[in-house]
C-alpha cells in the first residue's frame, strides 16, 4: 500500500503544482464563463444592475477575476505541499478542505474548457485523471479489502474517461486538435499526412487499452501501454515547447503543461500497483 500511496501523493502534487504554476503566471480560463455575454447578461443586468458594456470593461471586475485566480494558485500550491506530507499532517479538517477546494477548482477548469470548446463534453472528461487523483487521496485512509476493489474500479473508470476522449480526438472521429498534429510533426519529423496516420493508430490503441484495463487477464498489458503513453504525451509538451536558444523563457512557458499532465502516467501506475495488491489479496484468500 505504501507504493500505491506514494504514487498517488505524487499524482496530486503534480496536478496541483502544475495548476498553481499556470494560475499564478498565465492565468485561468475563468473568462470563458465570466465574459460570456449571452450566458451572464441576465445576471449582470438583473442582479448587479449593470450594463454588459460596463461589466465587460470594468477594472474592478477584471481585478476580482485576477484576485480569484491568484487565490486559486495559492490553494493549489498549498494542496500540492499538503499532498506530499499527507499522513504526517494531523490537521484533518484543514488538509481535507484544501484538497476539496483544489478539486472543485479543477472541476471549474473542466467546465470552462468545455464552454470554451463549444460545449464539447470530451474536454471535461479528459481531466478525469486530474480530478480523480485528489479524490482518491481523500479516501486513501480506509482501503480495506472491500474498499480496494471499489477504489480500483472507479480509478479505472477515471483513466478510461481520460484516454478514450484523447483517443477519439487523435483518431479524428470528432476532429483532430491542431496541437496534436503539431506535436507529432515536431517530435517525429514527419509530414502532416504521416502524423495523422500515426495519431489514428495511437488513438485507436488508447481506446482499446481503456477497455482492456477492465479485463483482468489483459489489464496488465493495457496498463503498461497507458502508463508509458501517459508519460510520453505529458513530456511531449515540454520537449516541443523548449527552444535551446531561449531555454529558460521557453521552459517557463511550457513546463506547467507537462507538470499537470505527469499524473496521466503516474495515476495509472498507482492504479496498477493497487490492482496487483488486490489480486495478491484475493489469491491469499483462495
């Protein structure tokens, strides 16, 4: 269990630290909701008694959004530090409150990204691993044999909900995100057509692996693929984003994109560890 908890704590740390970095230096996607005229006009004009023009150009409103973003960065940073020392910190109410607030902020990010992409729900589901990691940490104190199985199941669901949308996008069944193609071309030095064929193949494997993790006899191999691919897709962001001529500035601009995606490999690794523990326990009982 120590190994599972170690990987789980690291997952929460990287999710929260990466988001803290993003919020503090690059902002948050809150304006996708807060500056949506069609959505907020009734509230702005009815509740706040302001015209939309006054609201959208208000320095006070902008400052409030910036302040909330910095507050979010603080919550994420505090949550990242708390996760590393989870068992040693005895202030249960404090640490759980911070983790819950951080998780709620992740949910809000997912909602904002969904709104930003024309209400595409797959944008939200892609964050399932990032949202599941802190929730799993909150319930990590009570993992008896009965709870191991239920925890394992919903962690598998969270992994599948992350990798299936990723696979569908890569296959182009909905659309292929431009940055997927750019990343592939930059790393593999291939043509656009070759990049699309490659993305279709790995996208198909993403979907297949997401199904196979639920089949006990094949889940081991599915987990191996997901763990490796999760880490590779995370580090691809910083590999492509860093320019050797402007190393520090480009690393600063791209590091957070990798940091909060590292759990896409780490949480499956934690889940695979829990899977082995559960199997060993069942074999002992038999």
